[in-house]
C-alpha cells in the first residue's frame, strides 16, 4: 500500500494546521523533550486489538481538558531513534470522538505497522505534530485535543478529538549516508551542523547538458519513477543567485516523474534510482539560464 504524503482529509487538516519547522537529525530518546504531557484524557485511552483497521479503544467520556495532551500507550523497546524536531514521520492515524467513542476516520493501513501518512514533526505545528515528537518507530501514542481545537472534527458538540498515532518510521530531516566525491566541474557543496546545504560554483561555464551526481549515498529504498519524493532543495543560478531554498521553510513534495510539470521539480527524473537518504546534485542548462540544485531525498511514498 502506498503512503499518502501529508494529511489530506478534513479532520487531519484541522489537527495539522500550522505546519512549519526546521530540519535536524533524529536523536535518541534521552535527548528529546516532548512538548505535550500526559493528562486525564490521554491517560484514559486503553487499546485492545488493532487488527482489521477497527481498533478496540476505550476512552473516558467524562474527561474534559483545556490543553492538548499526549500519552504513550505502547512504547517500542528500541528507542535509539526518535522523532526530533523537523524529522519526517510515517504514522498511521485514527481519530475518535471522546464522548461517543466513535472512530471518525483512520488511515487505510492503521493497525498494520506498515505504510503511514508522511508529515513533518514540529513543536510549532498543530497538536498532532507536537504529539508525535519524541516517539519511536513502534510506539502507539494517544493525543487528545481540547474542545476548542476539536470543533468541526467531532460529532458530539463540546467533545474532544482523540488521535491514535501508530508510529511506523522516522526519517532524518537531512541526507545521511556515505560521502562520495562529485564529478569534475560540479560545485563544492558543504553542510552545516543542522544539515543545511551551501555551495561554491566552479569558475567555468555551465555544461550544455543535464548532469547529476551523488554527494551522499543513502541506505533507504530506491526511488522509482512513480515514487513521490519528500525532499529539501537548494537551487542556485550559475550566476550565484539563489532561486530556491526549502531549508528556510519546510521540505516539499517533489512528486513523481509524471508530476514534474505540476511540482516544478525539473530535476525530478535525475533522482530516480538513488536511495532515500541521498544528497544529489543536478546541473541543468535551463534554456540559457543554467542552474544547480542540491536535493536531499528524505522519504518516498
């Protein structure tokens, strides 16, 4: 089953409002401080079987809250990697009305431990984005939203929205892998401590044809022509003018090869065949306006 890129339903749009963030590497649980704390409602959630996409969930319908809450219902034993600020998280989500206990919506693969929605974990985003912070793959997390943030998403007036997040995968917010030398004639690329990239262009004319090379070779799955890529991009004209820098905002959906015109990622076909986690440098002639793009391939769907 293919993963959807970022939430697309109305309920998810409410919970994920205000998506922002910077990119940093994943971190161990000892160094991660969750922005949301457990509370009466999130702690009241008990979960039986998750099989078949219809989880057996019990919620205390009488618990009222004024602030968002987060509790880890089941914790994975391996916590070497958790969702730090700006990491790409794959999670299956199920939404519940706290008063009626009704499941309002769920990811198609909820309970399977595979696939998952892709989004950016952020303390500056909505409560669900905050709630997955410091979670490890294999965690089952309960996130409870107060009534004022749940209006329009629940069926019972005044009820809270409770979200179960099945954390499937956590990917770093920058390329990670083995450094490899770029071919002659490519710019010099550098990264800072947060993984943000910069480049120094070579003192020569741009090549007449599109060229690409990997500066970092990742260890994830291989990008296919129909893969939708989540990545960070720095694009600079051959004259040194910065044309695009997603590092200053958030990673983007670069789409598949069929979606090049829609996404504007003219370099997209050059990324096919590289593994997730790679950093790829692409030089394009650009119809007389040559440019260089450095792309971190963070995740695919």
